[in-house]
């Protein structure tokens, strides 16, 4: 699927939850990859993305933090591709 804006790509990532479930298996491969990357960043000890993840994990729980970080990564990647 071709996403026209970063918001469309981010909305596709918004439903991602950590762990293995039937809803994840139905998603596109790039969305699963962003979620797995966000989950791996959650285990890092330093960096601004890890700090962002830890703040959200404390406030809203790990699944929501993974979803939010996947969305943030999608927007960062989109802006790198579109705006050089």
C-alpha cells in the first residue's frame, strides 16, 4: 500500500500491540517491523527514543508505548524520505 502522507502511515501503525496475536499476523510486514523495532528500543538503556519509551511505559503501559514509538518511528522515516 502506498501512503500519501506521514499521518496515513502513522495511523496504520497505531493499532500495533506488542506480543503475538492474530491481529498482528494480519498486518503488513513493514508495520510489524516498526513494532518490533519499537519494542527493541524499549530495552535500550540510553538515547532519547528509549527515554520517550520509558516515560510512556510508566504512564500507559508497554503495549501503548510500543504503539506510540512505532508511530514516532514511522513519522521520522517518512520525513527522512520525503524531505531528504
